[in-house]
C-alpha cells in the first residue's frame, strides 16, 4: 500500500509531528510505502529513513531559496515558529493554500498514493478534500481549539470534515468535540489511541550526575521532577512553578524541577521564577527524543499540568520510560493516567498538584511503580500494536467499504 501523510508542522517539535513520524516509521516496517508532505524552515532536518520526504519551505532563521516569505503558522507555538494561523493576512492564507495544493498535486503525480492521511481538520485537509482522493483525517485537538477561536477558518475545516472517509479521534474527549462541532461526522469517527515509538521511549540506565551536569546543573538533588511540552498558557507551567515552591519546602530543597520545551512564555516563566524566588528550577529548552528518553528515565515523576490537553502524548512517553505521571484530570489525560501509574488533580489547583507530586516522590513502592508504568504504556499505547488497525482503515477506504 502507498500512503501519503500530510501535516501542518515539521516532524519534530509538536505532538502531531511526532504522531506523523511514528506512523511513517511503523508503516514502513510493515512493508508499506510512505511519503510525507510537511512544512520546514531549515535546510537540514531530521526525518525517518526509508520514507519519501516532500518539505514545503518557509522563512525562519534561514533564508531558503523559494521559501514562502513567512514562517510556518501554528495553532499556539512551536520550537521553531511562534507565528500563528490567526495572525495570517488573507494574502498569506491564499499563498499558503495555493503552494500546498501545488505541492500535494506534484507528490500525488510522482508517488501515486492509494490513500491520503491528513493531520488536523484544518487547511491542508481542506486542500486534500478538493482533489477527489480517498482520505482520512486525524483530529488532534488544537485544530478544534482553532475552530472555536477563529471564524475565518471554519469554512475550510467544515469541508475537510464533511468529505473525509474517516475522522480518526485520539481520545473520547476529542470525539465528543468533533461531533459537537461537525455533526456531519456522525458515523465517521473512529477512536484510535495515539501511539508512541517504543524503539525511542523505554527505560534507560542513566547516571544522574553526568546527565544533570551536561546541562550545567552542579547541585545534584535526591529527587527530579520533569515537565516536557510547549511553554504556552494552556500547558499550565505557571501552576507547576507555584506548586514547586510548596514541594521544594516540604523536601528541604533536595529536589530540582526541569522545564523542557520552548514557547512564547519562556521569558515570562523565567521572570516568575526570579521574582518569586522559586528555587531549583532549570529551563532546558527544546530537546531531541533521544535526550528526552534519558531525562524521563532519570526523573522520579513527570508532570502534565495542562489547562487543556486534547490527548497528552508526553504522558505516555514518560510512562514508557518508567516515569510515573502527575497530570490534570483534563481531556485525554483523564483517560490515560490510572492510579497504579500516576495521579490526577484538578486543573489550576497548585495545592493539589504539589501534594500529588510530593506523594509520588515519597512513596515506598517507587521502583515497582516505575516497572508498572513502563509495562502499562507498552501494553496499551505502543505504536506497533496500534498500527494494524490504521492499516485496516486505509484498506477499507481504498476498497470503498467506508462511506
């Protein structure tokens, strides 16, 4: 089977980028041919082996010949772009659509795919909807946030959803939202768990001192808390910082909190740490998946304090590395985190968050809990266990069995 994957973002730095990359890797392992169309703003980028790559270039820090004269737009933020869809002028939107339509048509002609799998009910799935090819689209949640936020894009999203053969939803929460916003998807949604790449995320023996010192952290604590994600308001990092002051005190400051990620709130969060004298907070910036594996494996607890979280792939990746997760009972997180591998707390409740983190760090069965976390993630969310269902959907749509 030949599958053309399309995404609004590069293959790293976002949840949907990681999702697309994982699908490509595992489809290729099964012997299928895969091509990916995606935006880029660097000339040298990471991509999976054995997969056709069709980047559409935008202007970031590099001046790339032929690139669109603006950075690739996002729903919130990306490590390499803070330009959002909602800031686009009408001319930029039309340019974006026409260039992607041209490049998608080129790739269809060259690759001759059997099926197209687009990410997000948004602009690029709208482009695909006009081409007469069978396609599925995955709703990731940020697209639904965008639909609510901006009326300007609703006509594109509506057509993208209406013409899709299937709309894959990554959580029950996302499915409910899709059906609320797009009633025409009744009978077309398919709940399919978001998978992680178990060849990248697994427990690794890590020397804490060596790893922390590689980031310039010289004071080696007893306990390590980690957050991984965009530094955006909906991720709730500010709530974690407030909680950190509380659990720091209870643990006599023998702890450090690692903030891994990039985004528009970086300077604001750094200022908060300084103005409130919150100790032992370290901002590590955006890191590769291989480095994330080491950080997760070293950490004692991973925290996902989101105000809104469509799914929460970072929670699964942490669990896969044997790291229990404290998360808000929000969106897909409430479906992922079970009592034997982590804890759920109310949104924006710094006291409950601090208490739950402290509870994880002082448990007597921490080592057994780490083993359970890894086994649970592998059994439930490993991409290689999920990809077969996706292939069946592709096959049925190609045969015309799905309407």
